C-alpha cells in the first residue's frame, strides 16, 4: 500500500503543468455534467410541483388580462360598437377550431318554498349560509357542457338541441341528479311560482350516481342538483324581457368556458394567436379542473435536450484530450514503471496508484460545481455522490489507453535497450 501511495504522490506533483491540464479537463467535464443534471432536476422538481394533481386540465375559464378592458368591453357590448363585433369574430374562430368546445354553465339556488304542486324536496335542499333558508341548487348549461362535464344518464336522456330556444309557454327540459329518482320520474313537471314568476320544467332524465364536477380542485356532487337547459324559473314577461337561449349562443367572450379535447394543446397560445389576429383585447385562460399545458414545458424539454447534446460534445472532447494527456504521460513514465517492475513492484500496484490519482482528481473536480451551486442556485439538487460517479466513469474511460500501454510493457526489450546504451 505504501508503494501505491508514494507513486500516486509522485504522479500528482511531478509535473504541475501536465497535472493542471488533467485537472482542468476534469473540471470542465464535471461542470458540463453538473449543469445538465442540475437543470434536469430543477425542471423535474418544478414539474412535479406544478403537476402535483397528476391531471392535465380539460376545462378553462376566459378572463381579461387587464380587468379595465372588461369594463370597456361591457360598454362595447351594450352599445354594439365595432369592438363588440370583433369579439363575435373571436368567438366564431374559437368555435371553428376542432380541438376545443365552447360552452357555458352557471349555478343558482332557488328557494325551496317556491316549489309547489310537487313532492317534498327538503331532503335535497341546502341551507343558506347567511339567512338559513333552504334552497335547491340548479345548474344552467349549454348543450356542449354535457361533453365538457362528461355527463351520463342513468335513465331518460341528456339534453338535446331541440331543448334550447323553446317558447315561453313550454316547460324547460331538466336532468335531475340521481337522488331525485326517489321523488320524480321521467315526464314529471316541476312547478315554481312566486310574485315574479310562474314557470314549469319537465324531467327528461336522471344523471348517473356519483356524477360530479371537478372545479378549482373541489369535487362538486350533482346527485342533488337540477341541471337545466337555460335559466329556470324564467321571469314573467311583464317583469323582464324574456330572451330565448340557444344551445350554444355566447353574446360575450367573457361568458363561455372552453373544453379542450387534446390535453397537449396549448390553449393560451391558441387564444393569443386569435386575439392578435383580430386585434382584440388580451384574454387569458385559467384551468378549472387540473393544470394548464403551456409551451414553457416544451421549451424546457428542448433546452434540456440541447444541454444534453452540448454536455455529450464537451464530454467527448474533454475525454479525448484527457486520454491523450494520460497516454503521453504513460509513454514518458515507461522507463520508471519498468524499473519498478524489475524491482519487484507488481503491475497491479502501479495501476492502482494511477487509478487512485484519477479518483482524487475526480473528487477535486466536483468542488467547483459544489461552490457554484451554493453561490448561484442556493441549493444542490444533484447528489455529490452521483456527480463524483460520473467524473469517476470519465476518468476510467480516459485511463484505458494508459492501462493498455502498461499491460504491454516488455521488460526484456527494456533491459536489452539499456545494455546496448
């Protein structure tokens, strides 16, 4: 062991210039590997944090990037300015895209006391948080909202296009939550009446059990919800102008939600291209049932790939340079190593001293990476052991030519050359 340590010490301090070249090559190679791994683990950590729900969003809400624009656009809609018609073009272009579906949905709670001529609905009512009144929850949806929410019926049918835009005298088609099967059946009439309205709805189906909505990380059960094809009850004509609702009519870009068929679609990028093309206000989309896919993810993946390619190129160059330096050193030290062999020092000890030396250089080459990590990144995501392992692998590969030279040492030839001299 003493021979190994002495020879290692001699190799490390015999030629400072040569050893500095070895050290710099090791540092460059290790830094290249460190940058790759650090960026990979950093992006992976952010990816796992962002996608912790494990679900990519399918449903989005539309918002104005600048809320002052919302006030201006409200005036545009009221006065039917040119910007209002630009907004209609934005909606048409969105609707024409095969990858998205526009829909609308809004909830409302009706007083339990306004339900007349029907069964007792108190077991299905919610308690008002402010006044303590009992109310029945309703959900008004457009036709395509059923696809967005993936609604299915246990009995009866879903809403159809004919259910929208019906005359004021006809009852509003409704799908009831699964629990309502205890008191209603398909074809029953739901009657609501007070001083402001007198309206009816007809039951066309019942949702499957445990139907629900995933909204803002909350699961909302639909088992006790009435799903309507438009607002219900409708105000009396003498109290408010009644406007028929179509299956997919959106008068304002601020009203519809968006269902994305392809989870890989960057919806914000699509929205930006449409608004820029039409010269409309900047709109943003917020996911309501998961996390948003953006082009940042793709750019990050491409950056990691580019860094990986640069690391491979840098590593190969450093590996070749390091291998050549060690090979030339082995040729220069051939006489010394032959004398060691003639003195009875086994070849494995000479090889062990060279390997030990390179392991020391590999460990030292990790120091700059650790320092940079603490100063710039404030954290070390890459395990020092993993970084050292990569540096050690590079060292072993670079040592292959050197070990082959030592393995082919011919002592007879060496002695003969010395005698002749």
